[in-house]
């Protein structure tokens, strides 16, 4: 594939369901900040995506500026649709906006956001995990999306079920037993033979988490597809998932009610997901408190989730907005955010400052989940997430067809590749 031009990005964006913003905005000559003419900067965020104390303090004044913050949670609606509609209509655009882990979708229209390098963003880079920082850099090298929280992943497992199977139960011992995916699958086979339990809900979850832990994904920064190349990370993840399906270590649980029941009963004795999943597990299976532990997943940890702050180009005072962003995302503020709303830091200094408190409240027995995920965060690789990854659902759909429908894995792989390529060609991308 040839490198993606601005034209091809816009064509692809429209075709893939992402609003193309430039055409709508090019006809507008005046700023459209929702707070134009006031001493405020308006922030859009969703509940629990920002540090409450920082928002409260900034409402009285943003340090180093003559502005104060007006933090708003827009009416319950599709977040991305709301933001794109405001940008495309050039009306009621916030000065600062939180954007979720699907940040790459906005790479299509990166010029709709301020390049924070203009205000010295690069001088802050060393304070954050390299991999998290890289997610916010556009293919052209602009720093448009500043790190908030992160989502390092790990292997959650039921120590009591493992004990019944005669398997290791200590986190270090389990980590040592599953350094590779073949070892993980072998452990799952033993678990299934002794207890009838599964290591993970389904093949889609496994496939996605292997990809999330890979330094190579579907495309490179030039827009070249990597999934069809020999030995690609996507094909490797596919083959591992197929092997796990054939070994019977996955639960083939495709709906949430079955998944929740599995975690409650122990039918599913493991999961691979980010730090934030601990709260979901606590809400889903509170009676299993003390039975769960955390081990390193095979090869390395990945990242799942985590958000960013951006400055739309209509911002009435982008320099003041940048000062708010950097002030609100210091190590001290990120540690505070974890203690208040469990946002896992993207700056390592927050994890070593001594003020963060383990929020698991004994759910993992004597294990310190905060210390565990700190270690995992240090192993996450940097990777480029292309805006075209939204069509990767063909791969996840097909791997589910293999598991749930018994489809031939080779045919399913070919179908995923062909369907992906077909959509890309349809929207002007040469494959």
C-alpha cells in the first residue's frame, strides 16, 4: 500500500464511518469555542475520566493563566459522534476534550487539533511511558493527544481453582509457568482435565490481547498493511488463538451473561485484561474476593484502554489549555486521580511517589495489585495503532466463527483478509 495521503485519509474516513471534518470547517472563518468571550476554558469529559480534585481546583483558576476551567459532561450520547458533530458544525466546540483509547480515529483529521509541540510538549515526553506517549502522536509526528491514564494488562486467575487442579497458585510461580503461549495453553489443558474450568472466556479476547501486547499491529505509520506479510504479528495471534480453541482451554462464552456466570462459579478461572478490569470483576463476582491473583501474561504485557486530552483548533486560548493539561497530568495529580477514581497513571513517577494506595481492598488476597501493574506497565511495547484498525473486526468476527461455528481456520483467515482488503479498496486505498 502506498503511504496514505491527506486525500486518501479523508476518503477513507468518510467511507469507514468517520466524519471528514476539514471540508465543513474550511468555510468557517471565526473561532467556534463554546466559551468564546469569557474567562473560561471549557472541558468535555465523561464521568471518572478525570481527577475530580484537579477539576475542582481549576474551576477557581488554572495555574499560570488568567483562565478558569468549566468542566462539563455532555448529555448521555455517543461520545465520538457528539465531538465530531460539534467540530464539523463549527459550533459549541470545547476548548479541551477528553478522548478515549480509540484516539487513532482522529488521525484522519489531525489538523482539527492543536499540535502541542508548539508549546513544548516534547519536553514532557520523558515523564510518561514511551508507549503511552506514542499512541498520542499522529503519523505525521504531531503531538495532538496528551496522556491521561493507561491500561497495562495481566493474567487474572482463580488461585482456589488452580489449587484444585494441582497447579501452581503463587503469582510468581504461575508467571514462571506461562512465559510462552504454548506453556499457557498447556497449563489450560491441565486445568480443564482436572476441574473442567477454562482459562479465558473466548478466542476473541485472547486474539485481541495478544495483539495489544505486540509492537507490530495491522499497519505501519506509512499505511502499509502488515497482516498479510509472512510471520506477521496478526497471523501469529491468529494461530495462537486457533491452537487454544483446538486445545479446549477457552470457554466459547460469547455473551456477557455466560461470561459473568463463569467468573462467579469458577467455570472460567482466568482472564487477560487491563488494570481497570479488577473493578468490573469486583462488581461481577464479589463473593470470589480473596480467590483471585495476578500473574504476568505470556511474553509481555499489553495495553487495553486509557484516555487522552486534546485541544481543538478552535480553542480560544490554546496555550492556557496546554498549561491546564500539563498541570492536571503531573505525577502528583495522576497519583491523586488513581486514589480518587482508579485511573492508572501514564507517568511512572506517580507509581513511585509513595502516595498511591492499592484499590483492590484484598480482592487479590495478600497480593498488591498496584505493585503488580506497575511492573507490567514497564514491559508494554510501543506500537502504532492505525485509524484503519476499525475494520479489524473482520479478524475478530472470523476467529469467533472458528470457535463458535466450527469454521475451518484457514478459510476463516482468508475471508478476514479478503474482506478487509475489499473494504480498503472500496475507499480508495491500494492494497
